[in-house]
């Protein structure tokens, strides 16, 4: 490779940060110049040889990277991203982009003003099966009904991680941005109103936080969607992964394998099979078409998808890809989920 390696500083070494760090480690176009994690977090196997810091500001000053990869808790995202861009780095940032719309817009404004590449970690955009799901739904045409959830029954360190996340971000915001983004890609319509409801099901989280959330979004083409997210040891494994899109001409759904577990991160992106149902009836009122089952055998796993995200990040930098729509979409999906969070807390719908 004749291209000079992109020097990357990786902040955050949890589940997503580790996967992204390994993607940089294995990609010939990247050179890891440093890792940042809290002192209580061990450096993952295979990454021990890289310089390590516990303070992001110190690491940024010491390494002056070409790319900062921000995989920390959500309340640090905006400040870390802006700081990195102001010293000359491009930024990859895990979702959500920020914890407020104002901060998200500040990050995007900084990227635009300083001509930095900003890629937000919407992993489903790089998943061939989800790309197919979106394409099949668009073929059927709207208006659409979106029925989606991702509930996670968690215990031990997974529940601890969820509790830490909920110190700043509710489940419908942290996970919801992925699936609201899918809704927006399918309909292309403008979201006009959001409603939300939530319940605090554990005394181990703050009184003002909730670990079960449900949002509803309405679009100006008549489409509607709901998304449900819940975390904790009390959460049911029943129907924890619903991905269903209904249109006047039929429906498209993801069918999970029996026995899939909500705590397995592979199931969060795995599709197994896509069911396509067509509503056409014959003269006697019977269905003309049998449901079509598309096998997604051989689809990439979680770490391979993270590698695909970083391959895209590399191309965005080296090929100067225009990311204006990508950044706009990231702000819009966050705006919808934060409006739902506001609705949960006020009990009132939010007009966008």
C-alpha cells in the first residue's frame, strides 16, 4: 500500500471500542498510535503492545492522530469529537452522536467548518442483510408501519454496563437511533410528531431514569413507527427482537432463529432470514403468492461489521467522500429519539 497509514487514537475499549480497535489493528491502512480507557478497564487481548492512556486530552496532545475513534460513554462524545477535530483529526464516533441535539449540531458544524470527516457508528448501514431489508421494503412502497424493538435481558457485567449507560442515556435513545435511522431510510418522509412512554423497573437506576421505553413516530407521508427498548434482569426473552415493516402491498420481516438470546450481541445485528409477504389476492380472495423466505446465511458477524465500518471510514478519508447526508441523518435520528425521551418525561407528544 502506497498510501501513508492513517494514525488513529482509540478512546473506549468496551464491547464496541474493542471491536473497532481490532478492526484498525487488522487493517493495513491504519496505524494505532494510542488507546484510551478508564484505569479499571483491562486492555483487550491482542492490543497490549499499544501505548495506553487513561485521559483522552493527554492522549490527544501526545499522539496528534489523523483519526480519533470515540467509543466512550455518550456524555463525552460531543466534547471529545470537537476537541479532536480542532487539533486536526477526523472522527469516527459511536452512536449516539451526542446526548442533546444542540451538541450533535455543534459536532456537525465543527466537522463542516474544519473540513473533517465525521462518521457515526450506524452499524446496520454496513450490514448487507439490512441493506436488503430496506430495499425490499422500498420496493413495496408506502405508507409504512414500522414495528421494531430490541430488548435485552441482562445480568452481571452486562447489567452493570447498562446501568452505567443509563446514568446519562435511556435505552430508547442509545439503541433507538439505529432503528429510527432505518425507518427514515425506508420512507424518506419528514418526521412530524413523536410520542414516548417509559417505566422505571429497577431501584438500581436513578429515580428520573427508566429502563423500559417505547416511542412512536409519525411521518408526513402517513407512515408511522414504534420502537421499544428495555434493559435489565427482569426483561422477558419473549419477542425481544421484532423487525417488521407493513405496507399496503405486503410486509417485510426479519425472522430470528429459535433459541436466540437477547444478551448475545451477535443477535442485535443478525437477520437469519427475511420474510417477504405480498398482499395480492386472486378472484376468489386467496393469496396469489406464497411468502418468500430469503436466507441470509453467511452474513457477517458483529466484529466483521465493525471492520466494514472502519473500511468505510478509511475510504471516506482517502477518497474524500461527501458525508453531509450521513451527518444530517445522524442528527435527525437523534432528534427523534430525544423527542421521545422528552415525551416520556413530560407526558406530552412532541411536534418536530
